[in-house]
């Protein structure tokens, strides 16, 4: 029975997509909420089954379930198998994906209420979840790549959900194209791997890497190629530009993308192929360096953004950098543990931002303020998530961030210092957002992202939106405690298990956590000083550091670099123009020649179809004679 | 003896009984839709009998005139399913006839009986009788509209069919003259021991085989015996066109496999010779079908040429059966799987065309413009079927092509597979053109194109088949393999 559960987990949201898209259509007009219920039911069941799988994996030998492959097709000696794998990594990812997806779907019932695309939204969300679940369970590279692209496609569809808005359509295209660059590396790595090893099976590839058959430059190139895919999907430098623009999608979509599905796929991919990375010093260093650099690089931009979703977007990039750093410097367990904790508090932050928008109708923090009283639940949960992401003991973010800092301290001092500075910045920009949004007095508002609320009252969001916030808030506090005893590390690989109290309080006897706590505390304090107590003038500081301010707020001119210089000059004027010339003269000529030739042959042959019966009968006779003659000539 | 064997013919006999009941009921019943219901009931009953016999042991009945084996049962079931879908899809179409609605249904059933007998026939005599039984009903059906085009179609089909029958009879006469036998297994015994080392040593046998191939080639529309196809397909009532393109073709392939493999399967040089013959005809057939399909503007004619091209792919399987010399059954089971896939796909495409063309009153591809907006479900179904005809995932067409091409490559027919793959690429052009017109073209009017529940039901069944064969092909492959196992090896 256990063998079927992974398939059921995958198929539930997929069927939800199919049912909403093809079967429920006629009924949707008079049962407008049906689509949401189907999705929530399917993902809820998938979530429950994921917990079951987790329990199974916990008790399984080697924390790996043996799931027999299904033979999809057997023709003669051509045999095609499909299969899923469930190991510790998969089990953790299943939990993350299904919980976040479930809370997001429930929340969306309130957020998307009355949107004309309500069912399209839920259909895509189901498909998105299904693709991500398939991705984390795939046991071979072909399947993995299929779902990898499926996730990309769904994010395209959802970022561009309000496709009538040019900004949304552009953002969707940008996300698709930029991640495509990384995918190219990933695909090249897959093909190269297959060429070298002759297998697509992930388990076998792990075995080859561990046994040392796969080594040297081959392995390094493969690992770099895989990492390129992860860089694209996880919005790491230099392919980070798509993620902030992806804010154009509905906010619950952002929550899902940032927490559990799209961007998590990149980190997951590195973790999935960790045995390959492990054997290549260079690949592992690249992961750590890109991650560490991205963490601080994105944090600087987060400092100055005025749109709350953009602050969160840069914080996601920064936190993903932490995860990569954790993977590169520490290993699977450390990187994935941060992904695990981050999923909950980041989903919560986005859903909180959505809740704020639901009330104020804007994402611009300059037009908010004073929401603390009007939206107590949103405020409290947002505050918890902010404390967690800032890394305040004993919330979840503290535990995973501490591990990353410890491992990078042991590994690479430069990256450690960068990571430490990032801790300070993270605390600052998050609390800047908290104070600007919830502190002080209300400063106005604008129309909501989904239809105008008109001159509206500030109000707390409906229960259906608040309850997911509370659930996620609880997880943002407690999810980090799973590794207080070291059990999480042990589950995902190695690590020693100690008692809870020893881990919970013992950590405070080390100096390193104190340094990071002090840095985080001072970040919060600075934010308080500037945006709440107004001891310091934000404008004055901005002026004093105006070159930096410009650099950060214009995002280091990366969009300009990519759009004007690389796309505009190098590609459009140079490469594309050259290709276009070659295409129109060379390729088109050949293709048109062939096509014209074929069509001419078709027309000529059609002439033979004269409609005359005698001709037809004659053809039979001539055909028989011709075959006979051929037999004698060549036979 | 004979009477005790009658129960093994229950599928055919029950269907014949229902056909007679339909004709009789037609005299009394005003509500002609009932006749369609009775016909479908008859097909279901017959299919039930067929299924019930699946597990029974292989046996030859009526002095080895008919074989009752899984190969025949497989085809019978396929034919019954095709006939059922055709009748379901015909209801709207037929209700426009002023007279002879009962005869229409009865003739479809009777031709189905003929085809079922054809797939089971194991003797030259019974093959010929079954062929004529199915053929004559089809000639009448082709001219059923009684307008100029339909009459022309029926007459052409009749006359050319008569020519083909004559050719076939001549071939049978030669084979009989050389061997003194009419039963296929007996012929095999004689041919195997003939004191010759190649076909050229015995021109009479060579001519006999070529004439047999030509006679059956007419039925499956292989070049150069395909000339009747476009005219008849265009003129005949569209459901009958679909029926011709699927059921008649399937029965034709069944009888070719049985005659050539059973009677002429040994010695090995003989088997290879006709294998190569079919390989060459296959390459010509698919190329001609595809190239001419490109320039068609009428969707029925286009599907007509497309069905010629598909026959070409099917003949890759036939060629494999020959060159494999019984080494393995991949060619045969591949052929059966391809026929299954082709049946659901082509029926689906034709049923969608019936549904659309009947309402917009045009068969021109240009008039399908914007159908994605006017009839989204029909357009989705037609798109799916066309995609399957190209052979793209996740449809039946892909698996069928992989299956049959894989088998051919195994037996050294790489050149033929290369030709076939190039042809598949060419075919994508004209199939996708229809898709493009439907989805990207601007609709000529805002008016929706309605369709009856019967059409939608039959179309859904076809699409379901296309997807099932494409996504979970395993059990269907098993069925095809079980069906060809009776020939040994």
C-alpha cells in the first residue's frame, strides 16, 4: 500500500487540475467556489499522506522507501520505466510543499474572492503544486526535467495571471526567459551525464559519484551545469532579476513561489545531486560563493525598496543565498533546514503583505502605517515572521541561520563575514517594513491590486485569510525546534542527537550566536530609531549615502545592463541580426525550396487524380505489371 | 458436426440477426432513432459474445473455412467498436435522410458481419465470400446520399472494387492451381516443400502473390491501388468515409497478415520477398499520401490522403512481419497496436469533422477558421486526434509509431524507418495547419457550433481511447501480443 502513496500524493493535485479544467467547467457558473474546494481537498489529502510518508521514511532503513518502478511500456526488449523515489530529502520537501500550498490555497479563497479568473487560478495552482511534488519525487532525470519545466511553465502562467496588465505579462515573460538561461545549463548537464554514464536514474548517478567512477572535470562540469539550473530557478546572482518583477502575480502566488515551489526547486536540485557536488571541490565552492554573495547583494537592495512585496522579494533572494551558502559550506541538512524554516515564515510574510493589501489596497509602504490597531492578527503574525527571519532566539529562523553561520565560519572566513553583515541588514530591512507598515499613523492608500475597494475602511481580513496566517505563525516559531536535538540533521544525513534542553539553551553558551543576535538586535534597533522613534532622519541618512542609495534602489543597474546592453546591443543588434540575415537568406531559402518542391510535387501528383475511372483501373494494371517487372529486374 | 460448431459463430450470427431486426422494425417504427439504438444493442451483444470467447482455445470450424482464434477475436472486437462509434456518430447525419434510414443501419451491421468473417476466414473461398459481403454493403453505403458526388463515389468504388476482386480471384486461382489447395494451412504445406529456390523460378507463383497483394492492396489503399480513395472518401457520407478508413482497412490488414503469414510464411526467402515488396510499397504509399495531402483544401480529402499515409506506416509493420521470418512477433503485434491506435484516432478526427462540417455545411479547411472559439470542445478533440496522427505525446499515435518503427529497426528495415520518420515530419505540416486555422484564425461568425450528445459521446470515447493508449499503453500492448500469439513463435 505504501508504494501507491507517493503516486497518490502526486496525482491528487494533478487530478484537481484536470477536474477543474475539464469536468467542472459547466457547473462553475452557479457554484463559484467549487474550484477552490476541489483544490483544497486534493492538497489537504496530499498533505495528510505526506505526513504518512514522513513517518514511513523515518522508520525505513536508511531513511529511504523502496518503491518499485512501474514498467510503463515493454515492447520487445525496449523497456521504459517510470518511478518515484522517496528519501529523507523528498519527505521533508513533501511536507514543505503541501503545507505551504494548503495554507496558500485556503487563504486564496478570501484573497481571490470575486476574481473573474477564480477557477483558472485554482486550476493553475493545482498544476503548480502537482509539478513541484513530481519534481521532488522524480527518480530519474527525464522526469525531473519534465517537472522542472512544468514548474517554470506554471510560474509563467501564474505570474502573468492578470495578463491584461502589461507589467504582469512582461514579468511573466522575464521570469520564463531568465530561468530558461539556467535551464540550458541544466539540460546540457543532463545530456552530458547521459552521454558519459548512459543512465538517467538519480540513484545510480549517486552511486557512481560515491563510488568515484564519476570524477574530475566531468563531474565538475556536470555539477556546474546543474547549479546553473538552480541559479536560474532560485534567482541567484546573476540571474536574480526575474524574482522581484514576479511580484506582478497575485500575492498568494508570490507566497507559493517564494516559499515552497519555484525558487525552492533550485535549492532542492543542488541538494538532490549533492553527492555529485560533494566530490567536486570547485563546484561546492562555487555554490557557497554564489550563495554568500547573493545573500548580501540582495540584502542591500532590500534596504531601500518602498514596495513591501519587493522588500520581501529581495529578502527571498538573500535567504536563498543563505541556503546555497549552507549547502556549499555545510551540506544538505543545513541548506534544507533553512529552506524548511524559511518556507513557513516567508509564506507568512507574503500572505501578511497580501492581507495588508486587502485592507489598504496598496503595496507601497509609504502609503501605509498604523495598521497595528486595525489589523491586530496580521500585525502579530507578521511580527513573528519578521523576528524569525531576523534570526531571533528561539524562533525558527535563528536555528537554521546559526547553523549556516557556524559552517561558513569553519569553511570560509570571507563568506562568514558577509553572512554576518547580512544578518544585520536582514533585521534592519524587515523591521523597517514592520515599522513603516504597522507603526505610526495611517498615511492614505490607493486602489487594491484586484479591483478597487473605493474609499474603504481599514479592516482585518476575513477569517479564511487570518487562520492560515496563524497556522504559519505557529510554524515560524516552532519549525526550527525540530533540529534543536539534532534530529533533523541526523534524518537528512549525519549529525549527533542530544537532549532538547541541552540544545535549546546550550546554544547560548557559545559566542557565535550572541554575535549574530547582537547584530540582528542592532539592526532592529536602527530600524526603530529611523522609522518609529524618528531619532534619526531616514532622508538625511539617504542623502548622506546617496551614491549607495542610488546604487541599491536602481538595483545596481542590472535590469538596464541586461535589457539595454546585453539584449539590446549584443543580442538584438548583433547576434539576432546576424542570425536573422542567415535565416532569411540561407535557412529560409533552403526551407522554402524544400517546401515549394514538396508542394509542387503534391500539385503534380494531384493532376494524376483526374477523376477518370479508366485511369484508376489502368493504374492497378500498370502497378501490377510494374511490380512484376521490378521483381525480374532487381529480384 | 457443422451444427455443433455454430455456437462459435455467435458474434456474427447475433449481429446478422440484429441487422434483420433493424430492417423489419424500420417498417413499423416512425421514430427512427430507435433503430440506431437497436443497432448499437446488437453490436454490444456481439461484442459481449466476442469477449466471452477470448479465453477459449483456438479452433478451425466448418472444415477449416473459419478460424476462431484470438487474432480474429481481436479484430472482431475492434470492428464492432468502430461500427458502434460510427452508428453513434451517424444519428444526426442520418436523420436528414428522408428514406432508407433503417437500411443504412442494417447495411453498416451487415458489412461489419462481412468484415468479421474476413478476419476469421482461413480459406481462399471463405476469404473471397467475406470480402464481397463486406464490399457490396459498402458500395451501397458510399452512394447513400444519392447526390451527384455520392453516386459517383459509389459507382467508382463498385467498379474499381470489381476490378480488384477480379485481380484477387486471378491470384487465388493461380495459387490454387499451383498447390491444389484452398485452405491456408494446406497451401503453406505445399509451398514450403516446393522444389524452387526463389520466386523467379516460378513465375506463376510470383504473379499469384503479386495479384493477391494487389487485390488486398485495394482494400487497404496502398499505392498504386489507392486511386479510388480521395474520390470515394469525398463523395461518400462522412460517417461511411470514417468507417471505410478504419474498419475496412483494419479488416484488410487482418486478412493480409493471415494469408501471407500463414500460407506464404515459409520458406524464409518467400517471406523475405513479400516483406521487401511491402516495404517498398509502404515507402511509396506513405510518401505519396503525405505529399498530396499537403495541397488539399478539403478536410475530407485531406484525411483521405492522410489515411493512405497511415496505411503506409501500417505496412511498415507488414514488411516487418515478412522480413522477421517469424523470428519474433513484434511486427504483428505492432501492427495490431497501430491499428487500435489508428482506429480511435482516425474515428475521432472524422467524428469531429462530421460534427463541425454538418453544422457549418462545408468541408473546406478554410471554413474551420476560429473553430476554437465557436466549438471549443470539438476543436480540442480534433486537435488531440490530429496530434495523435502526427505521433506526438501524450497520444496513442506516438506509442504506435515507436512500437512499429522499433520492430522494423530490429529487423534491418532502418531505411524504411528513416523514410517513415521524414514522412511523419512532413505530415505535421498539414495536420498542424488545421490546428492553426482552428485556434489562431478569426472566426467567421460568433455563432456557436452545437453538437448532439451522441456525437459528443462518441467523440469523447475516441479521445479517451487516444489518451489511454498514449498514457497507459501497457495493457493494450499485452492484448495485441496475446492476439498474435496464436501463430506460434
